[in-house]
C-alpha cells in the first residue's frame, strides 16, 4: 500500500502517537504513520461520540485491526465536533494517508495560546527513535 507524504504544516504530536493540525479554531486529529506501520487493513472503528467538553487523554475512538485495538485519545482538552465523513466505507484512507486525508475527527481546542504540551515533528522523531532503540535492546 502506498503511503502519501505529510502535507500538514501545523502538525503536532503526542507521545501516544496521535497528531493534531490546528487550522484556525479547529483541530484535525489522526494517528501517526509510525503507529500504523505494519498494519495491512483496518476492520472497523469504534466511536465513543463524546458530548460537550472532552479532557485531554479521553478515548474518542478505537481502531480495530485483525490483531490489535488502537485507542485514539483527545490530544488536547477540547470540544468534539465530529468524525471524518470521508472514512465511511473507506477505512484504508487512514493507512494510505495517515497524517493528512486520513484524519479521524475534528475538535475545537479549549486553549489556543499556551497549548497543552505537544511535540513538534522533530521532537516526535526523537520519541520514535527512542522507542525503536529500546525495542532493539
């Protein structure tokens, strides 16, 4: 499966491998290509459909594959706005374009300045390298 390159200039990550791209008052949330490596297909997504204000770390959805369940957490405290409707009937979009068109849901963050700590792409790469090193040890 061909993975499309990242084209989101404002992308930030969590140590849990979620990402968020702020675009004005909206944040688009997905899961990193690194976390999805080795997955050939997604069987379903279980949505929790939170209402109102959601705390950082709240489970919004679970991605189900044939052999694992990947929880998707709110990367910041926010108001949940909805799912990516382009995923209906095309869950492989998450695998084909994980850090762009394969976003899962969108939110309105509660704070725009002094945002809760998120990782820059460079800092996230250091987290990935540390994980890979610890798995080799």
